[in-house]
C-alpha cells in the first residue's frame, strides 16, 4: 500500500428512496501527496455491504474501462457508478465499507420505501 494515496468513499446521498435507486451513485475519490504521479489499480479495492463482499462492485471495477489510473498529485481522480439497483434490493439500513489493503472507509446508507 502507498501511504501517499488518500481515498474517500463517495455516495451521492446517504438516504435514498427505493424507487430512486437508479439515481444512487457510489464511487471513490483518489488523491496523492508529493511531486510525482502515482499508479493506482482500482481493481485492488473491495466494497462490502453489511460485511458481505459486493459482487456488483467487483464486476464493475474489474471489467470497466477505468482500472489502472495514474493519479496526478494535486488533481484528485473522482470515479462514480450508478449502482443503487445492484447494491440494494429492499428498504433498510446498510453499511458500505470500502477496503484498499489496510485502508477502510465507511458510509451508512438508509434505503426508504
């Protein structure tokens, strides 16, 4: 793991209605410190929902057009996908946990009727 890389878990809302899941986006913001650009393999990230590994995330990041990024210091990369329908199937409270090696970022999401 590179300690110069900073990652934030992004969601466009922490509350979403069940009938608006197609508008729910999840992603990450990656930035780095220093003078040089840093390579970043997005497929090294894992997303968990209530401690269960999220297959839709794995398929998205491993089969997408953006897998290997070059992060320019001072210019964060922001990547989001509309995955609400793939992440949530019913109303309730969900804990999203993004892991990249030992780094963990979490968000609480409420899906309402």
